[in-house]
């Protein structure tokens, strides 16, 4: 009977070692996958930051172009008014 318990205990210990080793491998695999996900998120943040910067520059350029267009239009209207006033006065 003692021999059976000893064999059973050794078998149990070996089985537990295999289980813990298997668990450790799975945990390492999950850690590796999480690291990859973190790296991908960081890369995505950088891309988004760059993309938003480009969008901001495009908006600023459009606003500048619109401002220039308004100034040119106002200048044209003012020139027409001044020319009309001179023509009226002559």
C-alpha cells in the first residue's frame, strides 16, 4: 500500500509540474501577444497624430486661402467704388 501511495504521489507531482509548465507557456504567449498589441496601439497613435497634423495644416491653408480671397474681393469692390466715385465726380 505504501508503494502505491509513493507511486501515486510521484505521478501527481509530475502531472502538476507539466500543468504548471503548460500554464507558464500560455502566460508567456499571452504576455507576448499583449506586447504586440501595445506596440500596434503606439504605432497607431503616432500615425493618427501625424494624420491629424496634416489635416490641421490643410485646414489652415484653406483658411489662409479663404482670407486672401476675401481680401482680394474686398479690394476689388473698393477699387470699383473709388473708380465709380471718380467717374461720378468728373
